[in-house]
């Protein structure tokens, strides 16, 4: 591989944020060089937006509460050809997105997901892991994709993502992205990424109740009628994983 081939493509990184003041310095320090970090403040009261701005991130405010609302606001604010998504709680290292973006740029996949591999005690609570496993099985029945995780770390092309017409603004947003990508004939793949104990308490999977609400949102997404197939520019039909 030549030196030029080792240079990762530039991308915009969407970081949905709700009270992540503790994690932001660690997360933003690991954003790949030359990338734009878009921190979407979803109603923080701990000064997260000011911290992100002081650390050089682009801050977008999204007043409508919901993980999907924050993610989609970041997608709309992105301008790069490649857009990456990552949680803002220090459970995932944004630096790992550089080789993932390179794979999408090279045409290996249209949507590449990070399959979380827990590192350290308490990184992935049992109830959250059980909910994720159940959803992965339902996704396989619905789309045929043999994925193991529906984690938040992912890469795709901006225009193609916008063409999916994503509508969920709650916990079902990541799943809807995968379902509609599969329905559109995208090549969807996953790669292992370390999953670390997050900073602070999870707003979604920190409790059984939060996990249940997330699963309920995602079951609604799985019940959607399959959309028409639309292959992204430069892509090919089929799914891998």
C-alpha cells in the first residue's frame, strides 16, 4: 500500500450530545486530523455546548429531544461527502472511524457499522446487550442482513443518507438507517470496534426501562413497509456482513 493510500479521506463527524461535559475533551481529542466535528447539543444543561465550541467543534443546537433528532440535525449540517456518526460519551474512540471511512471511500461498503466489543467491567450492561441481540435477530428476519450489532458508530455517504428519507427522531433512527439501506440494496457491513465504559449515565440503555423504550421504537421501525430499491452512487446491489 502506498503512503497516499494510507491517508484517510476527510469526513464530517456527527456527535449527538446531551450533557456530555465530562466526555467531550477525550472524544474531541481523538477526532481524526482534518475532520470537522459536529457536536449536536440536544438540550444540555452542563455546559457541553460551550466546551465543544472551545475545543474547536462546530456546535449545532437541536431543541427537539431525541437521539434521532440530534443525529439528523448533524447530518443536515454536514457538508463532506462522507459522514460518520459516533456516540459522544467516550465509550467509542472516534479515531477508529478513519480506517472505516477509507473502506467506504474505496467502495468496500455503502454503510459500514462498528460492531461493539466490550472492554472493561460494565462497558455493556446485560439488559442492553440482550436488547441489541434481539433486535439483530429481528433485523435479520426483516432484511436478511447478518449483522451482530446495531451500534452508533457508522460511516456512509452524505447524499445517499439523505436520499433514504429517514423519519425516526427517537431511538429507532440507527435501525431505520440500516433497514432502509438494506431495502435500497446497499452493501451493509460491520467491523469490530472496542466498546469502553461510558462517562456518566446512559440516557437510553442505562436502565431496563430505557432499554425497553428503545426496543419499542425499533420494533416500530421494523414494521415499516419496505421502501423502493435505490443504489447509492458508486455502489452495487446486495448486502454483506
